[in-house]
């Protein structure tokens, strides 16, 4: 009887996330300048704020894509709010002067939907998993596909069991 392994937990503190988002901005500095940032909500809001500060980009737009899921699997994607045409056209056709920011690219489904809207934009995420990695141009840290990232806005202070206690023997 085979059981699938539990996802690896990767809790990220506010300090660590801020450092990682600033590292993303350092990597992006030579790829710009960008006329606007489009952040994929909700996860892209925090890194977009940090990157916009570091790069001096003032125009920030959102694209709202929802995946209806049970926190273990991703369901159908729906675009709840598209990108304003005046932002999407910055820098030329397909959003060439636009930077798209998200916290994580996982399977790449959301990134694919947004890339269809802005095929020439520069896509950046703080974290990337192998399935989604080909869809982003710049990222900071790659994690395995079976890693579940716990972002600081999803966490409260609580006891964490030692890693060894979570491994099946």
C-alpha cells in the first residue's frame, strides 16, 4: 500500500520574505526599467510593494485570478479582474514595459493565464516550483514541487514540531 508523502513545510517569516523580495528587486534592477508593475493578487501584493519601492516604479496595477481549491489541489481558474488597457499597453504591444510580480509560481496555471494577457511582460516571482519555473523570467528561490510554502500573512505564532517527528519510518 503506497501512501503519498506529506508535503514539506517551508514557513517563511516576515523578515525572510522581505529579504527575498529585496533580492528579487536586485535581480530585476538590470532587466528594467519598468513602466508599471502588475501584481497577481493576492500573493503578489506584498512583493510588488517591496519591488516597486526598490525600483522606483510608481504605477502598480492588479490582476485578480482565483483558483477554487481545497488548499491541497488547484481547481478551475477564473479572472475576477483584468488588467487596465492603459497599463497593459505600456512599453509597446503585449506589455513589453510591464513587470508582473507574484509570490510563487507553483503549477504555472495562473502564470499562463496572465502571460496570455501580457505575452511580452517580464514575469518575476519570489519562489518557484519546477512545474511553473519555465513561465517566469526571474525568481529568487526554487523549492521542490511537494513543498508547501507558509507565507507570513497566513501564519500566527505557534509551536512547530521538529522535522524528525513528521517523517514516517
